[in-house]
């Protein structure tokens, strides 16, 4: 326990400083007579806090699941569950992801553990892309956001699943191995089968705490950058740039990336643009954002090699844009 506290002392101190700063900003309204705080700063603070409050529960769920995988799932289990054929493994992982209610905020620690346990990197990416996008919670929220119309929800589910498989196949052809950074440590220990359940449960919590402090600092950075974009990017600029079919799709995909909304709530934001942009662009917003966004990219960069993360980002963006442009006329 002492080792755990010491190893995370700097992280805890950093969080304390950030929280103290946020509290001062939050109380700024009460001290305006003494210190004038610009409205843009207060708005940035509100958006930043809302993103963190929305995302942290999912990060916590993700690291707890990652801890369970680390302690209770062995390499032998993985070898039995995952098909030997890498293409079947990709299809299976995408299918499991479609049924798994995971948010993009907490999906990286899960795939980090799965890859560390022997899941092929392409299959893990397939799981990462479908988990936050096609799970039942997201589909239900999309259905409600668009006036109980199942069309957008069905297109999001069908096209998203196809795009995830295409990207995962391409990742499998380009990359081999785990693609972990050299500095990445998974804290892998052998856990004897003779350990009691309480001992395994405590070990799971220790792994989850390590994982949480590894991931949360990158989430904070990503949330702050996303809040800056939402605060200082004029809506008029978006409308001027996104006047054509291709440009409007690019604008909405870029907006999804930088806003970094949680996939359980992004459909309501996407629906608010439906009177301005065509359905193809709205789908770009709804599909691209949950697959990979700014905060998710930063979290991935803390685990995987920079070249790998940038390649995955380019593959996802290129495939989403190409598929929607090709099928946009039929939507």
C-alpha cells in the first residue's frame, strides 16, 4: 500500500492543484466585485467541468474492467475465446464491442489489458471502435434524440460496424505486435490460483488505481483542449466553411473530434445541427466522434506508439469520410 501511495504521489498532487484551480474559477462569480473574471473563462470552466463530470465515471468503469481482466482473465482464457484466424478474431471483437456498453473515455484501458493478455492488436482496435459506437445505450439515445426515428440510429449502427471492420482489417495488415510504447508498463504479475477471492479483489483494485492515474491526466488535458475549442470557435465560421457536401462532412467530423463528447450524449448535440447540415454530415459527426476523438487520442498516445495512433486516426478519418461520401446520395 505504501508503494502504491508513493508511486502516485505526484499524480495526486497534480489533481489537487487542478481541482483547487477549478474551484477558484467556479467561485469566480461570487468574487466579481473584487476580481472581474471574463465570461469566456467562466464558460470554458463550465464546459471543462461538464466534460470531466461526464467522462470520469466511464473512465472509472473502464479501469475497473481492466483490473478485472488483469487479475481474473488469464492468457489461457484469451487463447480459448479468440479465434486463431485473425480475420475471424476481428469480426468477433467488433461483434462483442457492439454489445458492450463502453464509452470511448474508458475503452483504452480495457484494450490495453486485452492486448497485454494476447489479443491481436487489430481485434482490439475493432473492439475499441465498436464498443462506444454501437452499444445498446448509444443506439437508444440516438433513437430518442432524432424524434423516435430509427433511420439515423440504424445507419449509425450499420455503417459504423462496417467501417470498424474495414479499419481493423487494415490495421491487421499494417501492424504486428502489441504496438505499446517502450515506456509502457503493464505491471504484469503472476497471480497464484491459490489466492483467496479477497486477495484477488484487492489486487484488482491496485491495478485499477494504477490505470486510473495513468489515464486520467491525459483525459484532463484533452477535456481542457476540447473546452477551449467549444468556447472560442465561432459557429459562423463553421457555417461558412461547411457550405458544400464534402466540406460540411469534414467540418462535422472535425467538430466531433475536437468537442470530444461522450457517445451516450452526442446524438442530442448532433440532432441540433440537423437543420443546418445534411444527414451525411450528421452521420459523420455521430460515427467519427465515438470511434476516436481528441481526448481518446491523447489517452491512446499514453499507451501506444505515436506512429500507430496517428495511423489509426488517419485510417478511421479516411474510411468514415470515403464511405459517407460514396453512400451519401443514397441516405
